[in-house]
C-alpha cells in the first residue's frame, strides 16, 4: 500500500523441508503466493534430492555409512554448517545444539554434588553433549558415551571435533562403541545420571 506500481518489488517465499526439499515462489510484494514456479525444485523434492538456488552454496558430502538397521547416514557441510542426515532427513545440525546444554544442567543437578560422579550419555551425535556435561561436573567425574556407529565416532575425531571443543580428547570421557541400551542393561548402579537426547 502506497508503493507505486513501477517500484513494486518481488517477494521470495522459500519452503524448506528440511534442506532436502526446496521450492521457490516468486510474485509481487503483497500478492498471494501461487504454486511453485520451478518444476526442477518440485521434481528434486519428490526425488529426495537437494535443489540449490543459483547463488546458494551446495551441500558437500564428507562421509557416509550405514547403521546396523540399514539406515544410511551422511555427514555433509555447507559453508560453516555441518549436518548429519539419516535416510535423507536432517537429523542434527551444528546450528542447533542448545538442548544439550539444557539437558546437562538439568540431568546433573544431583551428580554435580558428588566427588566422583559417573554420567552416561546415550549417543555421541555431533559431540555437543559431553562438553556442557563436563562443565557442570567436578574434576573427578567420568562421562561414559555410548555410540553405535563407528563412522560417527570417526567424524567426531575428524571434522566435527573442533565444533564442540574436541571433547573426545578429555581424559574424563570414556567411549563405548555399542548400543547404549546394552550398556545400561549391563551397568546396574553404575551411573549417577543418564543423558538421552531423543
């Protein structure tokens, strides 16, 4: 309203689901969005492929592996963002890890008062759970991390390590490359707190 016709600008509406499906709608500012004009984006979405807009940085594949149940996982990078995809869906991203800090603060409320607490972390992910856990715990604490995928462990020893401050280098961190449920079943009364970010 109040904008002359010759000065009207284009509005861009981007629908992202998540990262793997990208569609673009172009129209006059204030106009009701129409159907996506890009047949290429629509087809890429149906096929589960990322559609990259001109000028948008593409995802770079850094690693891929399969979980024991056959699910394909991939480590990808775009600019400074790292992400792990499972079966083509975004599983976790270096842009979103606030839940790990909140979880550590809440779960370790009692354990932090002990001299040598032992805390369990189910799943290494991108490595963001151990650091805040170690921060709230005393120097004598032990943090046991169970990770089922050797590939995820390798990624954390490689490109993902610096993102979370390389927690695997901390001597208080113990790694168990196995299913977290198996660790819990065989560890009666071993842990003072359990961190399961699901």
